C-alpha cells in the first residue's frame, strides 16, 4: 500500500469516526432535551396540584368561617347540628 492509499484510508477512517462522534453528540443532546421536557412537565403538574390543593384549603377555610362546621382529620367537613 503506497502513501496515497494510506492517507486516503486514514482520512476515510477519520471521517467515519467524526460522523460517529457527531451522531453520539446529537443523540446525547436529544436525550438531555427530552429529559428537560419531562422534568418541566412534572414541575408544571406539581405546581398545578399545589395550586388546586391551596384552592381547596381556601374553600374549606372560607366554609368553616361562614358556617359552624368542623374540619376533620380525614379531610371531611362535619356540620354541628346543635350549634348554639
């Protein structure tokens, strides 16, 4: 094998390695982007659940201040039928 053939083989191998590295990098970037999207979705869901929970708590507190009821430990509201 002469010098020109060796140089061509080396360049071909280098090109293949660069392509493989570029593909791995693109796959890794895509994986990171997908993970970030998943984490953002989970964060939005947690924040929405927290807002809904706060709203339910606020509604229960409002109900308890307007009506003679008791908030039980299990989350139910009990109306005192014999309020003074």
